[in-house]
C-alpha cells in the first residue's frame, strides 16, 4: 500500500500548566511544560503513574483546557476535540452492536460521508491493520489485540494529524503486546502521522520512539528529551543491544532519582499542599 499523506501534525506547547479538580481540591497536574514536536515524529512520553501523562494527552485531544500557557497544533490553538486528533485508550471504545466495518466507518458517517465511500475507506484501513476478512465480525468476536487494531483503524480512517495513544497495549499479554508494537510501527511507516504515545514501560518507549520525553512525578514536567536513532525497521533484537540497555539504565535512573525528590509543600498557585503520591513501582 502506498504511503498515505496526512496534513502536517506539528505540536507547539509553551509554558503549559493544567489544573485539575475544583476549589480547594484543585491542583496542578502539569506544570510549565515546553515542547515542540515535528510533523510525522513518533514521540513516546514516559513517566511514573500519576505524573500527568493522560492529562497532557487529554489537552492535546482537546478534552482539557490549559490553565496557563498555550498548546497549538499546526499553528492553531487547540480549543476542543477534533477527528484530526484521534485518541486510542487502553480499553477499546467500539460499539458492540455495530460490525467491525461499521465501527471503523462511524466517524465518516458522522461527517456525512456516503455509505459506499465510507465502507470503502474502512476496508482500506482494515487491510492496513491486518484485519481484512474481519469487517463483518462483531467486536466481541475478536481477541483483545484485534479489538485494539480496530480501535486504531477507527481513528486512522479520519486521516488524523495526531494519533494520541494512552497506554494502548497496557491490557494485552506480553506476546500480543510485542506484536502490536511491531504492527504499529509498520502502520506508521505507511501513514506518516505524528504519534504521541504514552507509556510507563521503558522497553516499549525505547523500542517505538524517535524521541522520548521523560516526565517527572506530579506536577509533571519534562526532565529528559532523548533522540533515539536506532535503525528502522526495528526488530526484537534491538532490546538486547548494549545501547538499548544503556538507555534503559539511564531512564530507570531518571525515574528513580525523580522519585527521591521531596514533594513540593505549596505549589506556585498557592493551592493546598498535595497529598502523598503513589510511587513509581519498579
Ligand atoms: N478528574 C480528576 N480530578 C482530580 N484528580 C485527577 C483527575 N484526573 C486525574 N487526577 C489526578 O491527576 C494526576 C495526574 O493524572 P494522570 O494525568 O491521569 O496521570 P498519568 O496518566 O501520568 O498516570 C493523578 O495524580 C491523578 O490521580
Ligand atoms: Mg494515564
């Protein structure tokens, strides 16, 4: 299949702070975050549980708004959800009463695209994710890995500028997870959309990304920005290479040392002190 062009996908985040909760419960989940991401880049965000990774993705998707700073995609401020910024979660969001094809075509249906055209587009994307022949099935007839492939297809059919992924393989068994990682990279070589992939799994982040952003414990800030120049296509041998091990060590040290950091007593907003945080489990 030919490479499908998607329009741009440049991210520009400046001094972004995001506050969650209301009134006395309010706290900063993300603090003064700066980050520029080039179109077509595959970026992984790694950080301990609760550091604000999903919050950041939610802001990119347009589900959460900035408390301070700015967040732009292709020069336009993000002000709400859009099919151009598609999200894949850990658990699929497929309609159980619609077939696989109808699920994938649903976003196009909502945009008023005719049945023949949208089914044709759905079948093309289903082929891309290796599910040709499954278009007539129901979601609950598929394995967990296949359901996530449909979920990815459901997002990609909109030709998004951003593919946002929030621990998308977190609920899969180890082998399926490895297969899905390879499949995702294969898809990404064909649809060169910008990918922002959140994980707390160091191996997964190093295996997938062009660039790895490591976040601190809450409130999340970027504490490391690594370029990963491993050759592509990437294969499972990579994870046993000395350079991979060295970078894994480096990431572990970063997350561990960050864990030792004393928690701030009062944040700059003058909000109440934060509760003790869940620690990064090794
Ligand atoms: N709606 C909410 N109200 C209050 N606190 C929340 C809400 N959503 C998330 N949190 C808290 O905000 C922090 C950041 O959450 P999140 O972005 O989900 O972290 P991560 O994805 O890195 O695990 C966590 O401490 C979490 O418990
Ligand atoms: Mg999360």
